[in-house]
């Protein structure tokens, strides 16, 4: 009977494969998929709401319509013309673009800021359309699902869980990310789609060059800040100028151009990004050095000096030099009339509150204590502060990396919480976001001078060069459009 187990498992997996084969819209070949087109679209529709909730919709109808128009023209020349594609600009400074199954495609205002013309925008959107037309997410999901099914069967037949862990590990290795081949396929498809719409396929290389320079810059910055770099398109280990496979797919796409010289619609693109928010938006709150202002919520905060601050959509994170401590600030709605101490116990589920203390800070009521929690450093004593402001609770959670000195940064954490207050009239003027503006470079225009006027702070000169494709040492060319920040 035991000899029949491998045969049964093989037949079962074969049945899974046969039941999940579908024709790839791009290649015409059969691929293993477990989702119908209707199910694929349903997944995209459901997760679209989550993407908007997480990042926010950028409040510029004109720009949204522009991106939708460019994307729709590309999709009309794609391998899945039956799909209705939706293109959305997200309100985040992250440099990113991604696609959900079923034709939902996103580009962040953070990435838009670093593009120079419409052809580059089309290259980004075309690449993401390629992921959808080739059904990369669906194929990834199907492979992971089949691996999980087989692992469960093997584990049940063998009578132990070890086999399941082994197969899950193999499955994860096989399907993690889209991988170099799928990314290259999306570049090939994107280059094809933009060429069929009259753009120069070389824009694909320009976008990857922009992203690669951004990666080089952020890796250098991350090293000095003792953190991991934020990398988009990390599958490109080499510079696009040295990637032969990438060069080949772009060159082949050039043969599909309607004219010998593709257009880039630079003027139209720059007109549409004039006034684009750069960095923090009003909805997220504005960081100015170590000060945080949020006009809508009417709050002002002073964070520890020289700490690295991350203003995320749902929280503020401050990290001490050398990653020696972390402070996280979040907010939660108040639904019950309970005191701040009870809030920590009931809403945050903190059981062993030590060194507890009620306080009144100006017009606000609060409570602070220390509690043992599991953190990214391991189990540590965490300083927690909650401050009530109207119907919201502001929560400060700080923890030191050194287990032997848990209170080393306690004073800085408490000082941040005690700086919490309503904004002054003067601070309201500081809560304006910075925006991109387009000027024409003059003969003596230099990035060093523009950096001093930009109020971008540290690394302003490098960031302006990145925005204008002159990183690391270029200077503006007389008479050319130039992106500045003010």
C-alpha cells in the first residue's frame, strides 16, 4: 500500500495541473492558473478599496484624468483589450507603481515627480499593464496555492507536519516576487505597447535609469542612517545600460514604432505635474526638520533631534541614531468614556502596567506607564503614553534596543509626548506642503543655489539632481525646463 502513495500523489498533482490550465493572452501557450477571469477581476476590485485606504487618492482630478487617458490608450493596444483598465495616482511620496489583477494599476505621486515626460509615464504604465496582460499575479497565486495543496496532502499521507514546511519553503522560493523573467517580460510588453502608441521605447530604459539612480542614492543615504534602502524594481542588479536582455527587448520594440522618431510629449507632461505635492501632504501631516504639523487635526509635535523620522500614512516612526531606540506615534478613535489608564489596558491589551502616572498636559488628559512587550528588538520594557484629544487617543510607544538600559531614551520619549499641543497661528503657515514648479534654466542656474532656496534640508542638491536627471554631478542646461521645489 505504501508503494502506491507516490503514484497517488503524482496523479493528484497532475489533476490539479490539468484542471487549472488556461491560454496565456500574451503567448498563446497554456499556463497553470486556478482563477477564472471573473475571479481575477473580483480580486482586483476588492483590493482596490484597500489600496486607496492605505495610500489615499491624490486630490487632483485633472492629473487623475491625464494618467487615465495615457494608460487607456496603451491598454487599447494590449493583449487584453476586453479588460477595462483603471489607472490611479496615489497620494504618497513613496517611489512606486504596481498592478492588481483585473486591470487595476497605480502610480504614486512620489514616482511621478521623478519622471520627465509623457513617454516615461507611458513606460511605467505599460510595464504594469504587462503584468496584468501576462497574468503574472494570477500565475503566482496559482503556483502558491497548488504548492500549499500538495504540501497538505503530503503531510497528511506522511502523518507529520515536517513535509508541509519543506514543500512550503520550496514553493515560496519558486514563486516569491515576480522574478527577473516576469519583470523582463513586462518590460518587453510595456515597450511594445508604448511603441504602438507612437512613443520611443527607449523611454523604458530612461525610467529604469531614473529608478537605478534613485536606488544608488537611497543606498548611500541608508548606509549613513543605518537602515535598509527602499528599492523599487530591485530585480535590476545592473545598470540598464549594461543589461543586454533589457536592451534587446527595447530594440525589438523600436521596430513597431509608427514613426522613425517617437514623441515624448514633455511639455504636456510638465504642465500636468506643475504644483504636484513633493514629500508630505496636508492629509499626512507635514515634517519640517524634527517638527510635525497637522493642520486638519490641529496638532504640533517636536520629535527628538537627529533621529530619523518616517511620516507614514498611519503612523509616525522616529528612530534613534544607530537604531538604538524606536518611537512610534499612532492615533485611535475613542468609542467609550473610559480613562486613559483603562484605555491602555482594554484597547492596547497591556496587562502589567508599571510606574503608572496620570497627568494633565495643557488642555489634554493623559496617562503614562511602562510595560513589558514583544518588540522588533525582542521582549523589552516599553514606555507608553496616551493623550486624549477630543474623540481621539494619541499613543506614543518607545522602546530601547539595549535590554540592560531600558530607560536610556525615556526622557526623549516623554519630552516628545509632552510637546503635543494645538497649533499656533504661526505654525499653520508652516503646515503647507512643498510642491514642484517648472522653470526655465538660465545661463548661471546651478543646483547648489536652487538647493539653498528649496528648504529641502539635508541632501537637497542631490534630490534636485535626481528630479532633473542630473545625478550625481550634472548641472542644468541653459534654456531647458527644470523642476524646482518650493
